[in-house]
């Protein structure tokens, strides 16, 4: 009867000692300092594709596939000013306006030239400004 409590006490002391050593080891652990990788660079300029942008545009995201390029950004300009910006730009470049729809703070415009179509969706933001999604589809 005397052996069981002694075995339990020794096991308990060994576990406490092991946990203490583990805690001491991990509390003094210091990871290696990471090196800065000079090849990784952020986006310096919003003009990373062929789309025209208003001067205050802030890019949210972009996606490219074999036949399409899509970019989404915000601008502080109003919906009407931004729509006029794109109408003026594409008509000066001899693109045909093939579709235009407006409903409740959202305007969709499509321009076509040769085998390329540019779809533009503009939406008014709650706190002034416009979210713009540009999509170029090449057939």
C-alpha cells in the first residue's frame, strides 16, 4: 500500500519538473530575424493596365485571364462626373457606345472597338465617391 503513493508522488514530481523545463526553454526562445526581401514590391502606380483612371483613383483589385482584364477602384468623383470621364475618353478614342443603363445609383456602360469590349459598372458609395469596375473582353 505504501508503494502506490510513492510512485504517484515521484511521477507527479517528474511531470512538474518536465513542464518547468519546457516552460523555461520556450520562454527564452527567440526566433531568427527575418530578412527583408528586396524583390517584393508594392503597387507604385495604379496604371498597371490599359484602362484610363481618374487622377484620384485608388485601386481595390485586379484580375487577368487569357481574354479578360478586370480592375476595381474607388474615386472621390461623383457618379455623373465619372460616367462623363469615361464617355469622353472612349468616344475620343473612336469607341462605340453599345450599351448604357442607369438605375438607383448604378450606371453600366459598354464600349466596343474591333474585337474588344469594355464594360464599366459605376456605383455610388455611401460616403461620397464612386466604386468603378472596368472589364476588358477580347474576342
